[in-house]
C-alpha cells in the first residue's frame, strides 16, 4: 500500500488553472490553422491569381519542406537542457516571429507572371510553416509530460480543444465579416486578408508567452540524459512501437478528412449552394455571409459538445468514443451529394449535426496519441516526446499536403477557373462543380471509414495504459530509492 501511495503522489493531477493556461496555446494554433485551412486556397486562386494546380504545387513543396523540419525540431527539443525546461524556451523565442510570419503568408505580391507568384507563395509558405513548427512541436510535446494519466490526458485535451474550437469559431465567423466590412469601406480583398492576418496572427502569439510564464515541466530537464539518435535509429524506434503505428493511422486519416472539408467548404458554399454569388447572404442576424453562418454553427456546436465527448470517453474509452463520433459523421457526410443549389437552411442544419462529430475529431486522436509515448518509455527507458510529436506532424503534414495537392489538381483538371476581378457573380463549369461535390462528400466518407477501421485495432485501453504508467512509476520510485 505504501508503494501505491508513493506512486499516486507522483501522478498529481493538474490544477484547472494550469489546464486553462496550457489550453490557450491551441487558440494560437487554431486561429492560425483555421484561417489557412479554410481561406488560403481560395485566397491564392481568387486574390493572388494563382492557377489552382500551381497553388497545389506551392503548398506541396513547402509542406514537404516543413514536414522534414518537424522531427528535427522534435529531436532538438528532446535534447535541449535549460533551467526553464526542454520545451518552454521555444515558446518564448518564437512566439513573436510566429505572428510576423503569418502576416507574410497573406500578402499578395505584385508579380505578374505565374512563375514569380509560384516562387513567392512557396517561399512565404516555407518560412511561415518553419517558424510555426518551432512553436507547435514543443508545445504539443508538453502534453504527455504534464498530464501522465489516461483520463487526465483526455481532460487536458478537452481544455485544449475548447480553445481550439472557440478560436476556429471566432476566426471562421469573423474573417468573412471583416472582409465584407473592408470591401464595403472601399478597400480591396487583399487589404481585408491582411487585416485578419495581422489581427489573428498577433493574438496567436500571446498564449505561448503565457505558457512559458505559468506552466512548469514536471521533469528537471537538466537531469535527463541527452540522446543523439541517428535518423535510421529513429525510424526503427517508431516502427517498433505498434501503438504508434495505429495512432498515426487514426491521426492522419482524421486530420486529412478535416483538412479536405476545410479546403472544399468555401468552394462548395460559394459555387454550389450560392451559385457563384460572391456576396451570398442568408437572412440571419441582419444578413451575414453564408460561409460565416455555416462555419459558425459547426464550430459552436463542436465547442458545446466537448463535455459530452469527454464524458463518453470516461464512461467507455477514447477508442469507443472516437468510433461513435466518426460513424455519426459518415452518416451526416453522406447527405452532402443530395443538397441542391440555394438550400441554405439544409446546409446549416447539416453543419449543426456535423459539429457534433467535429468536436470528437478534435479531441480523441489528440488524447489517444500521448499514450504511445508511455509505451515507448517502458521499452526504451527514455522519453522521446519531441521525436514522436515531430514524427506525427511530419507524417500528417506530408499526407495532408499530398491530399490537398490532389484535390486542387482535381479542381484544375476539371475546369475550375478563377473569377475575373470586379465581378460579383461567377459560375463554374459543370465539371468543376461535380469535382467540388465529390471532394466534399464521397472523398470524406472514404477517409473517415478508413479511420474507423484503423481505430478498431488500436491496442491501448484504459486498463493497459494504467498498467504501463504503474510500471513506469514503480521504476522511477525504485530509482529514487537507490539514489
């Protein structure tokens, strides 16, 4: 009993204040990513004037470059030794550059040729994503360190995703409103996008400074031995971790689904539901953009249902909760092909129902992934949080880049055309509309169904994770007694 009490003392839960402060970091990540996921492709095609096939090439090149940086930054943060910890110095040093790089991403250059636009967009994307990696990988690597328990990680992830979804809600709804306001004031779309980039990029940097000040890493990083693993050794370590392989499959398929939905939704709302009306309105709250209403409803419902999914995961398991949420999303997504132009009320209802599963998709894969790091520590006697989060970000970004590349290539090959300047209504060819509908509906169903099949095989349950944690803590306790 004494040993169990000592083990419990090492697993003190986080305070609610610590969870709130740490969770704010996802405000920075989500506002940054939401704007880029939802609006960047249409910004490149309709503001910068880049052909969608070239836009996809720019994104693919830069994300491959950024994906390579993820495991490097993760390994670097594993081996940093400072009195502030291994991860927190990155948050302080790169929080302000994080905001400035975001502003660069949304500047439409004055170049006239497609080649020069391609070069500029590629370089801006590479710079922005590299600096984002230097913040987000160390931030995410803190999760398994400060929340060691199975349900504690779900709780911490729920706090993170609360801020994530609130940020997504605010940015998704307010960005179209801000752009509409800028246009009505006589300014350009470019100035509208720069306004939202400056506003949300600046706000995104603040949480990381707060985390540096208020969150302490559990372990004394100066006492942790450094490891100089070669690339081949890292690959072997990752492959031998069976839970990591399953968690990666779930994580990647989950987020590719969300990325493709975010990419295609503006096109679907504008050119299919809105029939090419660039100023499409719905009669809600005095008439705001259809895009803002749909995204706002989806993200609001996703935020409100966070406690529900937290309860389901505690009542059953993370795996069971995830499967329930994805099955429901498949059912909802299957209705997309039946929506007809002008059915704004129906698309809002579907967005409301989809929000329930969007909440699940944000929480469960993120809550499941830290458990694979405990399994690794049990086998290797070392902690590799940065390496694992760098690896998962690498795989996720690379696969997402390929998926987005193929989606934008499909738009181009199916005849998508950028609308001319100074026009308020523009209709895409029937072939392009078909591509938009297929990518928004059946493609997502296929990805989500694959994620469900992988999650069925995920091997870490609550009971198994508890046994792993107890073994690790007994080892740590015995090491302390020998000293």
